[in-house]
C-alpha cells in the first residue's frame, strides 16, 4: 500500500500539480478507497468493483472515478486528483479557515481539505450522494466536515466563509456565494467558457465607493467538469454553444501554419483567447481522434470549423468558408498578441441569466500585462 501511495503522489506531480508538504501528506494518508465503497466507472467506461484486482491500483491513480450515472451521463464522481490538488493549492487553505465546497460528490475532496485543518461545509444537490459522502467521511474518521443536501446556488448554510471551492462545472458565480464570502476571501471555481471549464480564482469586488461592477478573476488551469444542475448550470445570453460530439464531414479548408504544432498549454491559450473574442467558440470531438478541439460552431451546432494544434482548419456545413475565415482571424489575433497563455488573462463579470436566479458570468477580458 505504501508503494501505491508513493506512486500516486508521483503521478499527481507528473501530471502537473504542485503539492505542498501538507497537501502531499493529505493525499498520502486519506484513504480514497473508502469514498468509493461500491466501485466506480473508469474513464474508459469500464465498471470496477472492490473485488476486482484493478480496484486499488485505479483508486491510487491520477484518474477520475465516476460513481453515479444517469443513463449514459456521469452525474457524480471523485475528480482527477491532480486537478483537485491544483484547485486546493489555488484555494490557499490553512488550519481554521472556514471552507464551503459546492459539489460534495464522494466526500474525498472535503476530506483532503479537512486534513489541511479547514472547517468544511460541503453541499450536494443529490441527497443520496450527500448521504453517502457523510457516511464515507464517518468511516474514514474525518472530523470537521458537515455535509448538506442542497442546491449550491443558494450558498449552503447562511454563514460566513473564508474560501469557497466549486467542484462542478458552472455557468457563473452565484451572488449568494459573494454574500457569504469574507472580503479577503476567494472562490476557486470552474466556469464554462468556450465549451470547457477553465478554473478561475475569483475575488470579490472591493467594498465601498467607487462601486465596482462585480468580482474579477484570474485563470488557475484548464479543466473539463460535469455540468451543475439548476441555476448554476443554466444557459444564459453570454453562453457559448454546447460542445459538438463527433463533428462529421470535415474537410481541410486552411493549411497548417505552426511547425512544430502548439503544445497543449499554448493550444489552451489559443482556445481561451478565441473564446474571449468570439461567442461561437466551443469544443468539438472528431470521430476517430481522441483529443478535443477548439471549434467555431454555426447555428445548427453540428457544423463549423475546427482549429487544430498546427493551425490547420477543418470545416463543414453550408458556412464552411465563413467559419474558416473567423478561425483564421482569431488565430492571427492571438499570434499578433504574442500568443498569451490562459493565465495571462484577467476576467470581469456581468450579472445575467434568469432574473429570479441571476449569476455573474465572465464578460470582459484584459491581459494582465495591460496589453
Ligand atoms: C465532480 S462531482 C464532485 C466531486 C467531489 N468534490 C469529490 O471529492 O468527490 C460533482 C458533484 O456536484 C454535484 N452537483 C451538481 N449540481 C449541483 C448543484 N447545483 N449544487 C450542489 N451540487 C451539485 C453533483 O451531484 C456531483 O455529486
């Protein structure tokens, strides 16, 4: 078991997460298997139960463990550990801080936070999921976590929090979270943008005059999360189109422009900037290819243009030429801006969505260098 845990930490670090000594200790000591007692679905869809030989090796790998499906759609999971680690490090937690988590899931992330000394309230919209998280935390002997069944939009129990962490993909920041947050607090949250969920580090607007329009954020990392239920997941006038799964009939309409092709970090930089600059940017998969791609989708949502990592453009549909031109212009603009990475951007927000349940959605982007 010690070998498995050592290998686990090494994998989390290799996949890009930095681990402080305290967080490394938390990952090394909180027993992840207790939070998936009935097994899980692996990323490839295979179901694994505790009696299977690959149960423990998969539990102690840097992979998402899907614990509840609604038909074909995953609706609860233990997220990828390297992503949890990056988000927890960005949250900057120390003993005694009051942390609200939206999306209890298995309870494992809350257990890691509690191991760092945080006093945690975690909420999940599915009451069966919340109940299972509560018993897993008790079985693991983790103190300092309260689990509530509630829609996270409302911000959980009406208390003050130093930190809020959101472990489900949302369309924007709930005003109720900002009401609960201490003025020097922060919210680490994956907010839908261009068909994916970049994780943002959101800071509340400073109090007092002059009135500021809303919170601001910087980017922590790229991520793909399952979408939230209720107002947190609702589409709004600023939403990008939903991802196109299996975009077909694509033909090359513009040749490669970057040799070597963009590395994954640079490609995400292009994707994020393109989504800042154009409201039809989303995410597409192509049959037979594993990767996911930056796409410009037309009104059908099933056709448009895909920009590959080498800058070549593949397009389909009646407006293939138009979307190729848009893709080319976005790539030119990003190139002319010196290829800013995701983390170079600062995000503003605007209040939007259902007036009965509004959210702060990303709306203005500036390069933090001032460019
Ligand atoms: C990726 S899982 C969370 C992983 C979890 N933090 C863990 O450590 O296992 C996302 C969870 O968010 C929950 N969820 C979805 N919409 C929600 C909402 N509006 N409010 C609260 N929880 C929500 C789902 O029920 C699901 O259990």
